[in-house]
C-alpha cells in the first residue's frame, strides 16, 4: 500500500513540476515575450501540456488511482481527497473515446484563432461553425457519462460542485425581479458621480499605487510579483510564487487600482493555501466560484466601501494628488457610479451579474435545444436590451466579447455570479466575528486577510465550496444577502 | 546515411528546445522571480540542465556522431561543421572518468555559494580550498587529453580556438609596455572631464533612452526585449527572441546607457545569425572573443566616439536635458575619462585590458605551478599596484571580485581582451568599405549593422574566429591596431 502511495506521490510531483513550468512559460508569453518568440514558446506550452495531461490519464496511472481508491480508508485525509478528486476526473475522461477527445482538443486549439479573426472582421458568422461544433462535443461528452441529470447542470457541476439549473434559475429569477427594476430607477436619475474622479495619472504613479495597495491588503511580495498584460490575470507557479498582472491606462487611474485589488484577492488566496498541501493537487482554490468570491470580496465589498476609503484616502493621495480636493464621500460615489455598459469586464458591481445572466440563459438555451448557435447575435442583443437597456452596435461589443466559449468553457460563466453571491455571505459571517468597518477605517486589512486565511484559504481544495460556505455561514449558497446588499448600497448612493 | 542524419537532427532539435526552455527559466529567475520562487525555479533549471547535458553525452548519441564523422564528406556544409564541433567536445569529455566528472560538477555547483559567502566575510581564505580543487580538476582533465601542448594553452583554446600562451604573452607584453606608461602620463594630469556629465536622471527616462538607443543601433524589438537585472547580460532563447538586461542607477545615467549599448552589441549579433542555422548548434557566436568584439565595438569604438555623439546628442537631450548645456566635445571627454579603478566591470576603455592581464598572469602562474592559490590575494594586489597604481583595501575589491573561477571558467578571461583587439581590427577593415564617421554623424547606424551582419553575424558558429578575422582583415589577430587606437584616442583627449 505505502509503495503505491509513494509511486502516486512521485507522479503527482512530476505533474506539478510540469504545471509550474507551464505557468512560467504562460507568464512569459503573456507579459513580455517579443512577437518573434511567440511561436517557439507556444510550441513549448503545447508539448508540456500534452505531457502533463498524459501523466495523469495514462492507463497505468488510472489503475494506480483506482487501486488506491479501493483502499481509501487507509489513506490520510489529504491523500484520500486527492484520490477522490482524481477518480471523479477519471470517470469523466474514461467514457470519452480517445480519438474524439483528440479531435476536440484540436478543435479548441484552433478555435481561439478563429474567434480572434471573427472579432477582427466583427462578424459572428465566421465563428459560428466552430462554436456549434464545440457545443455539440460538450453535449456528446456529457451524454457519454450516462447520467440522468440534464446536460447543462452536469456541465455547471464540473466548474462548481453541486451546482445545477434549478439553483441558478432561482437565483437569476430573483436577480431579474429585484435588480432590473432598481437599475431602471437609478438610470432615470441620470446622476454623474464619476465626473469628479476623472483625471489622468502617469503609468509610473499607477504602478506605485498598485504595489502599495497590494501590500496594504496583505499580498506578500516575497512570494509574488505584479506585472502588466493586455488582460489582467493571476497565475500561480506555486504558493511561494504567485503572479498578478494589471493594465495601466493613463486616462483611467481607477481601472488599474481595482484590477490590482481584484487580482490581489485571487493572489492572497493562492498564497494562503497551507504549506502541507504544496506538493499535492489540493494546492488550488476550492472552486472557480470560491476563487471569484475572494477577488470580488476585495474588489467590491472591501475596495468599493466608504470605510475603506476613509482609511486609505490620504495614502492614495500620495500617488493621485487629484484626490486631495475631493471628500471621501465623493470618491466613494465616483467609484460606484452605475453604468449600463456593453462589456462584462468593464461592468460595475450592480450590473455585473446581469451580464452573466445573459450568458447563462444562452448556454442553457443551446444545451437544451431551445436556441440555435446561428441566432446568437440576435438573442444576445435582445437580452442586453431587456436587462441592461443597451444594444451592441456590432458582434465584438456583443456575442463575440468573451474568449471562454472558444476555449470550450461552457458552464463556466455562472462561477462569476456565484463569486458575487458567496462574497456577500462571507462578508455577513465575517462581520459577526470581527469589526470589519473598524478594521477598514484603521487600515488593519491584515485582520481581514487572517480571517479569510483561517476560514477559506488554508484549505485549498481540501474542502468543497459547499463545505466552506456552510462551515462559515451555517447555510449553503443563498442569494438573498447579495441582493439585499446591492439594494441597500445603491439605494443609499442614489438617494 | 540520411536516416542517421534525421535521427541526429531530431536529437539536436530536442536539445535546442530544452536549452531554449532553460534560457527562459534563467531569464525569469534573474529578472523577476520573487524570492519565494527561487527554490523551485532553480530545481527546474538543475533538472533540465542535466537532461540537456545527457542528451548529447550518452553513448548512443556519441556513437551516432562518430559514425556521421566517418562519413562527413557526404554531409552538407552545416551538418559537417556541427559534427566536427561535437566530435571535438566529445573527445574532451570522453577521456574524463565519469565519476570524476560528477564530482567536479558537484564541486562547481556548490563553489558559487562558497564564493558568495567569502565575499560576505571579505575573506579569500574561505574560498581558497574550493578554488584549489577547481584548478586541480582543470589541470587533471586537460592532462587526460594526453596532448603535448601546455595545460593553460589548451584551456585557452577551449574558449577561443587557436589561442595559446605564446600569442597572449606577446599581446600582454606589448600592452604593458605601451599602455602602462600612457596611463601614468595621463594620471599625472589629474584632469576631471567627468565632473561635467555628473547629474541625476530618473529611471524612467533612462529606460526610455535605452530603448531609443537600441533601436537606433538596429536592435529589433520585434525579436527581442530589454529588462532589468543586478548584473547586465544578454540571453538568447532563439534568434527571434533575444533578451537584454541593464541596470538603472539614478546617479549614473551613463552607466545604463553604455551597458545597454554593450548588451545591444551582443544582441544584434544573436539576432543576425542566419535563419538557416536556427535549428542547428551553429546558431551562436563564433567564440566568446568574437562575441565580446561585437559588444565592445558598439560600446567603445562606436558609442564612445566623438562622431557618434555628433549624430545623437540632440536626440539624447530629449531624455537627458542636462546635456543641453554641454558641447559634443565635453560629452565626449566626459564619457572617456580615465580612472584607475579597482573593479574590472567598471573599468574604462584604456585600463580594461590591464585588469584582464592581472587575471591572465595569475591563471597562467597557477597552471604552470609558479603560484599557489593561497598567495593569490597578495599577488593580485601587487599586480594591481604595478599596472594600475591602485591597491584593493580588501579581497572583495580584489581577488574575490569575479564569479568566473567559482564556475570553473579558467582561461575564459582573455576572451574579453581579445574582444577589444578584434574590435579595432574589425573597425579598421570596416573603414575601408564604408564611411563610418559619416554614418555615425548622420545617424545611419543601420549601415554599420548591415556590414557586421554580412561579415560576422550571419555565419554564427559556421566559421572559426580565425576564419572570420582573416576573411575580414586579411590577417589573424594582431594587437598593434588596438594599441595604436588607444594611444591615439587618449593622447588626443588628454592633450
């Protein structure tokens, strides 16, 4: 038995080494490689990805894991959890004929290029055929599993364990009923809070502020760095080397600030996973939804609160002297301006989940046969008009805006909305334990980090999202707190 | 036969891929990785290095190369050259018992740490025992080759084909006779040209100037980048991805400028290797000496000339406005100030080769048994006093200043001096073909790059240093031009 475990450990170690190397190459490609280097680095990434994939999908390894699973009672808690997660993955992969899997991999590998081309031409029709295939493969692969549950719910589950259509329908229905009218109410007022915080700031000052703010939140620069890229992201080499990016736009000095705080939330999570999990597959976030809850918690609940600005405004003025002539309230209102925007990644806190709702309804509609891929631009635009009151002028502003589908990520978008819901539940629980407002006003953000570390971060993947949330809040996912939070916050701002 | 060639090509491709990956990891480690990431990345570098080494030193591969060598007449020019180079390497490695080689690798792996420790304690005695061993292994390994030539000449040859004690003795003798008196003459004058170019400049402006100057020289930013590190270096992923670093010091704005130009010379060489050599082991500089000739050519002969400043001064003023109040002549004299410095990497053009001479005489003395490692601090300091008129106050300023010996690089230092000598020979030849002064004054540096590309860069390792120099100059290495150049330049400045 112990022999099997040590072979298992060796293989996992090998895989983790490959994945760390992949992370470094990906980082290089996206933050600094010159154009001339793209081809070679992409080739390396392709080769290593395949190697990493094969390490844990070859017959011998699968057999090893299955044997360990049979004797799982004699494994320790960590090993058992690893084996359970791997068994779930294996079950899903095993049923797919290997030639189909290969074809699908090739398809998604080329799909991103086609999506980019369609964006250049502003024409969804270029992307439609390949998108259709991607949806079809996803349907087929799920059906191979031979389960009773509906196809889309199973896909949702792959990204967020325990999720299904029923829960999400209920959530989005409430959101529609509560937030869409609130948005219309706000929009009628046509207030401009944002005008006051519109100024230019040099990239250098923005960079310095990003570093300051990350330290302020508790991101550890001995075990992490921040750099620049076209789309901000967080990438983990291992828990001692966590890397963030942001994007600096001179005309939008709050854009880099909030994207740094957002990525900082992801980064603090990754740095906070317990050391003992480092060499296991559990050194990762519990789920995408929980991961997103941490970034959104820092970005919105903390970073867009009045108390946060009370505690930090004079410090930010060292970097953005334009803030000196504004009150805390004016900054607070400025950064919480509601706008009916077309682009998800630029959306404010109030409208963000409505963007996700559009995608959720479309994915569900395609998976259950209600919608056709060819009709997507029209459906997209209608839904945007209905929920947000705006209409894209072309497909780039509409259905072509996100990369996710081209990568085969169907059922992934709802994680973003779940992150919002979780973040408010976590906030409510945190307030019972510590004086959050006081901590923000006094700049003691370390207390917040420590609380999150103890309740969420240290567990990595050792606990499921459900276990984490019930453990913290005494109940499972419940969107009422989120909806209440939004209503209170925005009624107060717009009153 | 063609089968053997295609197996050979596959192996080389594999090795080059590993080496490119190693370059990327090394780059990451030295330019940006957080402290927490050092351990993992160093481990990756160790693993991949071993893999890369084993790829071309295993018995099967050696046999393949030996077989190809037997039929080398039927290989094309490029393949033949690759096989010849590999055979030479194999001959050297084959004679070393593998357990001794392993011990030596372990020794040099730990020696750098000991060297660093000795530097911290400012005490050569800490480093002496391991340095003694390194010298002994080098002696022993050379003796295994069973050749008649003296040991140190054979070591010199490993870094610069065709080099030996006889040639270098003659060169350094001339240098000693001509430059040491000139330096004394200059020093008596105690002129301060440098005072005028002493000002502060922000890191941002220095960065912008570095990019400008590299473009001006012809470095291709589609196929390269510049970043920062503690010690400036150039690193090649492949010819389409060449990376430079520099170091920005606010009080020394010319330091980053000249280190960028220096590394730019290396980088332009690497970018200029012909495409057809890309997948071969010939995509590299002909030798360290020739490589250094390119960096020094750009840094000194071009970059420290009066004509260069005539052509560029008004452009540099956009970044360093302090230059506006100075004449071209004042800048020219300022950047050519002669100083008797203790540290090689900070030495000016006139004294640089004297620093190399100190190292050359010491290496030679140890290899032929004249000197003992334990006496090195004293010998070092005496020679510094004799040639440069200065004495280190401790071992860090003296014998412990360079990393090379701790890495096992014995016989490597003279390449730097050879680079100086070559660079002037190349300059003399270039002047016969093109109007260099005119090109500099008109800012047409591309003409210079093209000439070097045609005569040197495109060949990569396809030609030996000797072939390159004879091809360009009609004669082999000849130090008289270098010595004449220094005498004329510095007599003019100091007159």
